[in-house]
């Protein structure tokens, strides 16, 4: 299963393999760097990645048996409107949405830095 082979254009959306939306290599690298820092701080313990037909989802768990505390989603259908990227809390509230993954992820970085 590929990660989009380094593509950064979110308007393309689906990968050639099975018409699934994926994170590009650069996007996944940024998400995993954040994830690694939070694991080393003891905040997060597990993750899951889902490549669906309409969106890609990176779910972050505090423990493997819980519901995800955050979901990082890429939905190419929203790329021209509100932005393809969003961070969603466990309650389903959209914490931030935008066109640039780096800026959207700041909501998680800042929130955990304040604790």
C-alpha cells in the first residue's frame, strides 16, 4: 500500500491503488514526527491509519483500548472550501481545519504544551 509517492497536491485526492485517499510521504512524516514526540512524553501510546474512499484518517490513542483522542483527517473534497485537513477531538468537535497540514497540527502541539 503506497503513501501517495511524495505527492503534496491535496486536490488530487485518491491514489491510483484502489481509489483510496492517502497521506503523502511528507504529510505522514510530519504527523509521525509529532506522534513520536508525544509518545516520548508519555502522552500518546497507539495510532491507527485508515485510507478510505473519501478521506484518510490518522487516529491517535492514549491507550489501545480507548476511542481516539484525536483524529487527523485529510478530505480532498474540502480542499477548495474550508481546507482538506482537520483535527477532530474525541467528542467529534473540529478543533481546527485548514489548507496547510503544518498549521492545522499546531492546535495539538499548543494544547499539549500548555498542560
